[in-house]
C-alpha cells in the first residue's frame, strides 16, 4: 500500500528543497499560495494537494466583531488560488481562531463557527475541495478537542465536503488512542506526522535518534486502509523522509 509524503512549506526556497529531497507533495498555507503561487507554478514543481490556514493568522472566528460576510470575498480569492495550484483538501488547524469565551453564552459563538465552516465549504465545493478541521488539545483551543466532538459537530454544518484529520503530536492531547482509529476512520482523511514528545508549540520531524516509537501509529493507519498523504513538518529533510519511509515499511511487517 503506497503512501505519498508531503512537507509543510513557508516559502519558495522550502518548496525547492522539498522537491530536491524527494517529497511527493508539499503543504503550503493559503497565504503563501496567494502571494507566490505563480512563481513555483512556472518551475513545474509538485502540486500542493493539501493546503492549510484559510484565514490570516490574526483572524478569530469566535471573536466579537468577526463578520462572516466581510470575509466572503477573501475566502473566495483564497480558495480560488488554492484550486488553481491543484489543492484538493484545505486544513483548518488554527486553534486560536476558534477559542470560545470563558464567560457568557457560547451557543451563539459556536453557531458563528458553524456558519463560517458552512461558508468555507460552500466556496470550496465549487472547486472540488474538501475542508478538514483538526481536533486540537486544550493547550491550543477549548473547542473541538476530540474526535468525538468532531463526529457530533461536523454533521451540523450539513456539507458533504467537510471532514477531519489527525496530527500525531495531538493524539495524546485529544485522547485518541491508536486502537480507536477504526471507529473514526471516515474522519481520518489527512495525517500530519511529527515528534509528539515536543510539546512547546513547535512541529519537528521524526528522527532516528528522537527515542519515539512511530510504528504503532503507522500500523494503526495501515489497519484502517489509510492510503493518502502524510505530511511532515517544515524541518523535514531527505534523512527524515527516508526514515519515515522505512517506518512505514516496518509497520507493514509488524501487522
């Protein structure tokens, strides 16, 4: 069962390194595509099958004053830029953008998140793009902190092109065990893989000497028949890519 490997990128130089290191894909932010998409398109580099961050870093969907209609034109432009480069999935993993207020009625704020996702999916649907919301631990947000919450909330949006994803570094925080992957297999439509021992906000790629056993995680993905993309962090290089490919093969031998 083949897997494509991607790398998170922040600039054109990262894209070039990803190509030279042998990555199959790269995962850029929407903002990067909007500003630099034409540059790498001319160079014929691999396509960004999965893109991230549909909103600017300072945008807060749950903040008073966030006007969904004001953001409509921005989202249309952003998604159009992503689609033009070959993007098929758009991840929303910014926990700060969905932090609920600690006091008062949060039902209206949750409704605002629902409306935002509906609008984003509506726009993305026109380009055949699926929107993926990542469950995040309490260190990063206080809303949608588990796969169970995702399974309950996402259907309320009422869009077929809405799903979820997982990151290895978040599994412990969201309380998701590898033996539960089968239960949520339909929501695991994208995977990001990093060293989960690093919990200071950084994403670091798996390394041979980092003392973490990645095989159980990859074995669980194999068991649910996962055969899509696995994205590594920005610091990933040819060595970490080779190591991860070896781990994937080892997980097959361990099943």
